[in-house]
């Protein structure tokens, strides 16, 4: 393969200011996602003073909070952490879909990257698996993706 110029994000969080937005709904799962995200960012050099946690009622509220935070331009990025678990009604589909669309739209409109750590699972067991057991911790993955995206964006002219 020929050598090509490659732009990659250096996984160094020093000097960044990050907002974590976490839903209170299913907080016994979300707290594990928050813990994973914070641990990852601190291990990669962010100062705890540069992390701010915003607690919101549920996933449906992500878009309005994320947009407000992004428009303030005081954070380099935002990590959304929540868990929507399917029930017996279509409520799950509406909440998960609208939260996802709103988060993505805000990131595109403002240019502020958003780490997507919103679990959308069929069962409680699946959520537990994704919050630090068999399937890893999706809070860590959301923070890692955010950090890499921030550092790549810094190199895009």
C-alpha cells in the first residue's frame, strides 16, 4: 500500500474542557457509564476541574441540553450518557430516535463533537452488559470516540 498522509487523533485530554450529560432515568446503569467516561478522560490527562457533569431527567431531554451547552462554546466536547431499555410499548422507539436525531443535529449545526453513550437495549441484562460487564463500558467508548474526534477536528483546516 502506498504511503499516504494520515490525520489521527492523539489520545491526550490535557487542556480540554468536557461536559458530561447524564440521564437520571436508569441511573443505576448510567452511573457506571459516567464512571467509565470520567476514568477514561482522567487517565488520558484531563483535569477533574475541567469536567462538568449535568444530570438531566431522561434521554428525551438530551437534545435541548446538548444544544444549549454546545452553543455556549465553553466546552471542547460533550459526552451523552444514558440508557433506554425497551418496554412493552413503542415509547422506547420514539425516545431513542428523537434523542439520537437531536444529538446528531446539534453536533452538525454547532461543530462541537458529541460522544454518543446512549444505550438502547432490549433488556436490562443487555444494558448491564454494556455498562461495565461482558460487553465493556460504553461510557468509556463514548469518551474515547469524543477525545479522538476533538483531536482530529483540531487538525482539519
